[in-house]
C-alpha cells in the first residue's frame, strides 16, 4: 500500500489574469471570473480531499499565479529545489514558497539567480522508474538539470518543449502509476520523442491528440488508479479505462485562461526518494567565447538562435559591449545540450559562426581512425565553408581544401589537416570527431557589411540579400567593375550557366564574355552544351527560333541533331577544329583555351561526348576548375550552382542570378560580404553586364 499523498495548494483568493506570460493568457487579461474560479477550485479540492492530505499556503495579493503551486519547486523525499521564475511577474512568489518549505523542514536548494527553473511545472517525478523527467525550452534552463540530479540524487531525463502552448512539461506530459505515460508527442522535438520512446515501452505510452492536449488532459493528477483532469475525450477516457484507470473530470476553465489546470494547481510534497537512486544526467555543457561586432552584425543573435534551433540552450555568463562603432564586443556563453551528441551538433553551429572554446576548456581535437574505407567514424564533424583550424598536440593547424559537407582528415604525425569526402577515406586515416579542438576563422562583420544590401550602400561592392529589379543596374555596375579588376590582375572568374541563358537569347553575351577574357572556366550540364551548339548550328534553342521567337517545323529534333553532329566529330573541340562549330559559348571556350566541364544527369539526351556521366569524376572536375576562383557567376542553374556552392570555401565572391527568388536566397545566404543575389531575368542581366563591360573596354556596341 502506498502512503497517503500530500499536496500543497493555494486558494484562488487573489487569482486573476493580470498579465500575459504564456499564449493562453493572451486576450484573457481581467477576464477570469473570481466566483467561478473559486467554485472550480473548491470542486477540485473536494475531489482531492477524499484521497489525500492537503497543505495550504497563504495566497498573497498581487501574486495571482500563486495558485499554481506546482511551480513552487520540485520535491523528492525531504528535499526541495526551489523555483527561479523566468518572468519577473512571478518572481515575487519565490520568498513565500521558500518560507513554507523551510518551515516544513525540507532541505531546501536554491539555484543561482540567473538560472531559470519552474519547479514541478518542469520536473516530474516518475515513481515507477525512480527518475525525474525535466523540461526545458521555455521556462526552465537545461543547465539547471544537472543540479537537480545532484541535489535530489536522482536520474534526470531532459525533454525539450517546442510548442509555446505547452510551455511547462506538466502541460503535455504526465507519468502515471504502473509506468504509463500520458503525453502529447507534438509538444516535443524529435530527440525528446526518441528519448521517451526509448524509456517507455509502446504499451505504456498513452499519446493524446491535439484536442485532448489543448483541453489540458495531460495536466492530470494521478492518485493510484484515479486520474483527475479538466476534460478528456470519450476516446481518451476509454483508453485510460482499458489500461485500468478511472477518470474524474472537473471543470477548470477559469484557470485555463492563465494556462494552467488540475496538475498545476497542486504540488505533491511527499513523493518518496527512490531507494538506491543515483544522481545521473546526460546533459553536457561547454563554455564558448564569441567576439566581434556581436550586436550590430547580429552575430550574437544568430549564435543563440542556432543553439536553440539545434536543441541546445544557453546562458550568457559575461557580456562586454564595445563602446565605439569600431570596437568589438565579446561574450562568454555556456551552451548546454541534453546529450553529447546534441551538444556536438549545437557546437558545430556556433563554431561555424566563429565561437571558440573558453581558454579553460581548450583541448586538442578528438580523432578516430577510419575502419571501413569510404565511411567516416559515426560522430564525424561535418565541415562548413569557413577557414577552419584544428588543435593537434596543442597547436592550431589550418585545414586545407576547405569545403562544405566533408570531414577533416589529419595525417598520422598530427601535423596537417585537410577536408576529405567520404568516398576518399582510406582505412586507418584519422578523422576529426565531436566538436572539441575545432574553430573557424571568421572575418569580423560589422554593421556596415550587413547593411550593404540597403540603398545607401549601393556602391560598396556586393551587398547582402536578394535584389529587386530596380537594383539590377547598380549591382551590374559593381560586378562589371570587379570583373575588370580581376581580369587585369589575372584573377579567376568561373561561370555556371544554365540552359535558360541560351533560351533567353543571352548566349551571344556569354560568348562575348569568354572571348573578351572575362571567363576562366565554365561549369554546366549537358543541356547548356546542347542548346548552345543547337543555337550555333541551327539558330534555334529547343527548336525555337531565337530571332523570331517562333517554334520551327520539326524543331524538336534540333537539339538531338546538334548532339549527334558533335558525336560524329568526337568532341566539341574536334568540331571546332573541323570547322563544324563556328560560334557560340563553347566555340569561344575552345578557341580561347577556356576549360569547361559538363556534368551529366539522368535526363540527358545523347549525351554530348564531352559530358561526364561519371558523376564522381564530374565533381572532381568541377572542384579542380574551381580552385583559386575569385568570383563565381551562377546564372539560372540551381543544381549545378548548389553543387558549386558546396565546393567553394568562404571568401570567394558569388553572384547568383535567377528569376526564382527561392534559388537566389538559398545560394546567396552565406554571409553578406561575399554573396549577392539578383532576382531577375538572366538574359537581361547578361545583356546589361556585357554592355557595361564593352563600354569600360572602350569597344563599340554592335
Ligand atoms: N500563468 C501561469 C504561468 O504562466 C500558469 C502556470 C501553470 N503552471 C504549470 N505548472 N503549468 O506561469
């Protein structure tokens, strides 16, 4: 027989909705009815009184939410960890609850003042498993969980809440007798759902739908086989009954206006400390430093956002704001995650933004050998586009061949590091795993850099973000200026054109760019080759006459005829030599010795003999031609442009032109300083660009 339950409650004498700190309270300020609230609360008390001992704390004026005693603290055995309310509106309750626990001779633990934790609202004792399930994401900070584990001497499982309507764990999760768990899965992230599924066998999981969840069915009080709650659907009721529970509904609508229900209105204060329990948590933390124009460049915000987005949580330990426009700020941030694995993901995100380990936590990178050729160790670190360094034997070493979506391989003497693709990994090679001992070197971005997209900064070269039609001309001016400078300095400009370049009649402009020495490599697919050659041989593009804009009789065969002609010659270069191909983009490439690579795909007709149908070879070709690129023009070719983007390290300027804003946003989103996106017709863009360059070159317009 279990001992009689004892609950702490607080009568609603001063209950009201006076402020808004959760979505339920919105629109409900001063809308709760005191007499109705009082009678609902009395009804709940009456139900509880039959089964349990009730302790009361005196309600206080000005603290309307004090009725929700679940948030007083969390109690296991004779120990209590007091709440640290996130919102100032509720912080006034803290001393009253503290006094009560002290008076009752609990051993009271207090968290540091800046570490929010909201008691049994976010920490639920599971009698069957002898553990505590703890929530984070809205009101409680993950970094509080290891302290709960230590102080209460118990195993704490952390769960991340993601739906603001279910801001406390007890609004969407309820451990029941017999190891059952009543919960609303959609309130949790994937990692947390996985944790729940790992620990609670399927037959013990009672998942509710949104309707029951929003009626606070999970905010239930469980006494032996009885469940007291606000409301349950017939379906949920019969499921609970089939599991051996009886359900008692008691209307608590007045309290739902403040975002609480049955469970929130109570705090069990005599849950027994489980025998033989040990403190345990899988929460891991790391301290990092971030330096730069943290506020005006939005860097701090992005780092914190990335932390939350990847399932972690943070505390800012120190922040030092640079006083002048040019002076930088720095922040020390403690990052926590529910497991080492999640921490590595979170860290990879902030490392990419330039965060470095706090000096006290700096260690060498962790390495694991490849045990199966072509396969990385499970916890490999994925690379990004930014110059990266790894710490080996206490020394920071720069990573060679920086690119995205690769792993870092270190030589056996621990002296050099480089990016490598899975497929090139050899047995025994050492791969960087986890996230320790890795940092990226980011240029300090200032507000001026980020503001380059705005109208006042049109001429500061390439601005952030996507451009409107109005800006095209101005941006073209900047690009042409940059292209001329690069040509003079012997720089490398790589063009990635899609077939639309030919369809829009802009092939001649691109051909001119090649002829004038503005292009050092062309990367595309079979289609750009086929269309350019069709246009050169027959004046059509996919059978459409480009001069008249009309489709030609039998024209649908034209591109096949073009491909066939080149196949007969053996290659594009041979066709030029033989005098078969006498104009167009690829003719100019051959004439000027500008290398090109055509990567094949499943839909390719022919293909042209030059098209590389072995995609691994094509990727290698692209990578080789991209080496040392200074500027890349991506012209309406989503697939090839994304491929190129992944291979290109930070610091290379990208210009992405596409009529589809989604493509432009995707490709130009790599830091503001080096990419510019233009949502416009590519034909128009190339026309303007060549006009501008011809003028600069002093050549007369045709
Ligand atoms: N208005 C209160 C708040 O937002 C409601 C608390 C409900 N308590 C709970 N354990 N879920 O803090």
